[in-house]
């Protein structure tokens, strides 16, 4: 019995340093998580934007481009045309609705700084006017604070530098942060707008928004560098 106990003690003595080292390594890894990574995790939880991508050159940091979007185009338009894909961090559109006095810049990508400037579109969703689901969100109680006041049939217009596109509110939606059925790709031409529902007691797990159907496409004829001439 003494010999068995001695062997067990020897094994424990040998294994213990490895166990301690593994625990220490795990703790160090958790501490070394970059703040930017924590922010990305928060955005995924808060806005369910699993479709977004990172900037082209993450090492260079976020580059924000505040473009001037032509909203009163008086030139020739066409029902067909080319889309101009923006770069990450670029303001590529303005979303408007007279029903709510809505007039909000839209940035391509999801980032803390971008959410402070306007609404953000998931880079995994389609460009405004294209076939599929254009997903645009905003922080709680900011640019989309009155989305729940939309009514079915209200009009929403998105102006870009390649054209403008008219949508009609089809459905008001409410869902939890664990539900992604509204932000996934679809085959029909739709626009999905949403934000976190305000909660005075803390962060809300509920989202409110609208689904809009595309009713009119107008591409600018004769553009240069993505801007109407």
C-alpha cells in the first residue's frame, strides 16, 4: 500500500506543473483579447450582423469616407443600370421617408464609429436596388428610434450615387437578438430596417423594424466615378 501511495504521489508531482501552466496560459489568452475583438463580439450580439466583413486592410484602421450623395437628380434615368460597390466605411447612400421625416446617411459596414454617424448596412447584404435583402440597422434610440411608427404602405427612398430606389413598407417586425430570420439573404427585392428596442432598465434583447418591398428602380444614365454628371 505504501508503495502504491508513493507512486500516486510521484505522478501527481509530475503532472501538477503542467496543469498549472495550462491554466495560466488560458488566463493570459483571455487577458490579451484586443479591445477591437471585444467590440466585434458586441456588435455581433447586439445587431446579429454575421454577414459583415472587415475593412480591406485591418492593420490600417477604419477609413471613413463622407461622400456627397446626389439627392435631386434632374438628368436621365433608366430602369436598368450598374451598381457601384462602396468600400468599407464609405457613406454610400441616404435613406429618406416623409412619413417619419427620416433623412439618414447610410455607411457600408458595421463599426462603432460608423453607428455614431448614421445607419450601417451589412456588407453581406445586397446593395440598395439589387436582387435580395438589403439589411440596414442603427443603434438604439438614435437614427431609427421611430421605426415602430411606420405604417404599412409608407414610402422609403434610398438615394445613392448610381441611382435612387423606392420601397414600400410591407410589414412591421419585432424579434429577439437570437433570431436571424429577417437578416438572412432572400431572393425577392427587399429592404430590412431595424434597431434595438429602447429599454430604460438596460440593454434590450428585442429588435424592432420594418420589411419593405422594392417598387421602383431609377439608375442614373451617364455617371463618372460613381456620381451622376
